[in-house]
């Protein structure tokens, strides 16, 4: 599949669910993943965050730079974006409130899951009628 064919499928939302050739590049050298990131078209479970253009700009940096949202299921908040700052640090610095809120919700859900997974299960207490 060429870049243009993949782009047509991407914008028409008809890319196969197992599509993995996000590194296809346009005439300027930008990967298909960059277009998808700019337009909120990355699928759930997307993992090709390090695909870069000729200037070394990664898909993740493009997504953060345009203020787009991460796909559902994103959990790599501690990933370094520019070699020194994490995803959430860059999102906060750029004022991306949607991503900050998504991170806070993710953190809360994980803390709750962690707290409840350590609880001992106990039998139901019943009282005998007298």
C-alpha cells in the first residue's frame, strides 16, 4: 500500500484493524502516523510513538504539539518525549487540559485498582435469626 492509498483509507476510516505500516512517508518525509496524530485518527492501542520525520520529530511530539488526544488505552505517560520531559510534563507545559485530565483520570483509576487488589476477600457475614 502506498502512502496516498493508506491516507485515503485512514481519512475514510477504512484502514484494516491490523494495519501496521504507520512509517509510510509522504513527499516531505512525514510518516503517516504524524498525519493521523494531527487529525485525531490514531487507533486505540497505537504503539509507534517513536516514528520520526527527517528532523527527528516523533509521532508523540506531533500529537502533543497540536494539542490532540492520545488514543484510548494509552498508558505510557512516563515516556520521555524530548529526552528529558515525560508525556504528562509536556502536556502540562503546553496547556493541554484534555490530556492532563485524561492522565489524572488514568492515575486515579490505577490507584483505585491497586488499592482494591490488595484487599483480602472476606466471606459474607450473616446473622442467624433467633
